[in-house]
């Protein structure tokens, strides 16, 4: 080239391959449009346009996910370049690569997780070790380690298939029965005889809330309590909705909330109370809960009778109890006053 000092190869664009649903990989040649820039006497900055020469960077046999759109592609052939193509071509090969199809996961509490970690190595390179580590809230811990054919799980139930590791380039980790302690960033680190590379997978554990709506007080006006239990993470939204007979549902304000409670397992619970106003015809009250673990809001509803109907029902209920009590006392008195049959003496023979 005739340039004195250093040269810098700048690549303008690289088309990224989309995540594959299935683990199907195909080695392809990736061609990048680049510029070779000489120093040109400018220290601490880029070269001028006069010192830039168009070039190609060819990465040979790069494993990429194949979703079926790679059919018809051929390997790069230097002799097929057109006249207006760059005269300078750099060719390089990828000897070691670590990839993942699951950069982030959101899973429910108690479910199983499969953290994907795939790799490809050039012939002659051997895998010497695999480590899975968990980083969360400033602390780290070893989850699983594999060294030359021997695996050891530091987290109960964690598994890695040695046959898949050696034959298919798959160092994926399986975690059964997720707890909130499993949440965090997982680092899959693979070491060969020459290189070391890693991928980071974010695992978020969620717990869906349970909703129970009950009548806390029979007094007028009645009080409703909505209990939201067993959810994680913390953020949750509770909305009250009122709907009269023949009317449209409308949000209700004025609800109060209890203090936040946390269980031993780490999930949260909270209660919301609301004074109901059923009106003259009664109304249906709905407690609606929104949480990140839910695909759609979860709700529970109850019908609150109007005051007149509640009073009539109360009188009817009290009268029924009074009649049942009189009936019970009458039966008891009748049994006490009825004559008992005489006992026949037994004669021993």
C-alpha cells in the first residue's frame, strides 16, 4: 500500500442473522464493505479521505442460524470479483464462537428453565472447561462447572448434557423448579486450549397473583376487601370497577390499601378495601389486578344488593333462624315429656 505507520480497517455494515427457532447452523462466508485508512501523519484522529482505500473483509465459514433463507448462497471466490470491486481483500476465519438463542427469559416460579449456550470451534481445538455463573445484585456464584469430562452442579438439579456438549456444540444448562433465588444474569463461559469466550443470559422469574374478593362488613354501607397474594416482582396495579344493573362499568376511586407483606418464598401480598355504594338497584363490583406475569388483567367480582333488599333479606334471615330455634326447642320438649317404654325383666333359665 505504501502507507507509513499504522493502518485501520473500518467496516461499514454487517447484516445480523435473526434468532432461529430451531438450532440449525450453517457455515457461511460473510463479506463486509470496508475502508483501509492510513495514518497520514494525523496522530490521535482518523485519516483524511485521501488516505482511504475501499476494501473487502471476508470472514470465512462463520456459523449463523439458518431459517431456510440461506439456500442458494455460495462460498466467496476471489476470482469472481467485478472490475469495479475493491482490489484489496482480507480473508479471515472464525476459529471459536459462542452464541445463544435465549439472551433473555421470563419464566414463572416453579417452572423449568433451559438456558441455551452453543459454540463452534475450528478443527484441532478442544473444549477444556465450561462454567455457568450467576450474577445478581452485586454478588456472584458458581452454578455448574464441567472440566474434561467431569461435571459438577453447585445448584441442586442443574444439568448439562455431556454428549450434547462434545458432539453438538451445545453447553445449554437446565434448571428445574425455579425459585426467586434463581433470578439474575447467567454467564456461560467456554474455554478451549487457546481461547475463552462467553455469553450472558438474563433470567427473570415471575409469580402470578391470586385474587380473592370478599365482603368484610354486613353493616350499611358494606365494605369489600380484595386480597392480592403470591405475586412477584413487586409492581402491581389494583383497580375497582362498579357496574349498575343496565349501566356501563366505571372505575371507582376512594379505595385504601394495606401495608405490603412478603412471604418466606419472597412473593408479595397486599389488600385493598372499598366502601360499596350499591344504589337503589344494586351494583356489581370488580377488583381488577394487572401484573407483568399476566397476559391480561385478572379480576374477581361480587354483587352488592341495595339497602332495602339487604334489610328485607336480613329480616327474612332472622325470622328463619327464629322459627328454626322454636322448632328445635319443641322437639326437645316433646322428647323430654314422652313416656319411656317399660323394660321387660330377663329370667335366667
